[in-house]
C-alpha cells in the first residue's frame, strides 16, 4: 500500500503547530489529540520542523522548571526532518523509521506536510497485507488439492 492511499483511507486529521507556540501548548495539543509528534509549520503551511515526545522530555530534563514557560516549539524542535512521500510504500516508510530510530514520520511533498505516519500505522498495514497474502496462498493450495 502507498502512504498516500493509507492517509486517504484513514481520514487522518493533521494537527500542526507554529514555531512560536509555547511548549505547554505543544504538549497539550499532543495530549488532547493522542499523538506523539507534531509538525511545526510556518503560516504558509511549510514544514520547518517536528516536535516529538522525546523532544519534550529533553526540554524538561535540560531546563529549570521556571524556564520552561519561555520555551517555544522552535527551541526544541528537530529542524532537519526526515520525511516520506505519498507515493512511497508503507514498507519503505517503515524502513525509514527503523533506520533513523524514530516512531513518527511526516508525509510531505514540496516541503508541505500532508500527514503523519506512526510506526504503529506501518506495522498494522504490513500485518494486514501479510494476512491477505496468507489467505490467497491458502486458497491457491486448497484449489490445487481439489483438482
């Protein structure tokens, strides 16, 4: 399955933040939407970074509690973002995540984010594809026996 097909089928609602969002607001967006990473976009929807749960933990560990209220998304985001494209396969997206050791992958084209994939998304899709292949092979074997 292609990544773009998955995004269409999942009817995903993309949640983003802007570089000026306070860290508390970023954390709240992630919590209320049940997501583990948030693309950071300029006002023209061009992605400039990503904030993950791991980025938030690092910010909390490196800063005094009194300083956290001054931190913005731009202060903790990863600005060199690895992405996949809508025409990539889910398998390729999973390989990107594995190679880079992260669990969330933006889907982007031309610098504009179109959606987010989680490792769970890729694993569930791959499992469904494997199950379908197993059923086809079983049907082939059963049909061959019936001859």
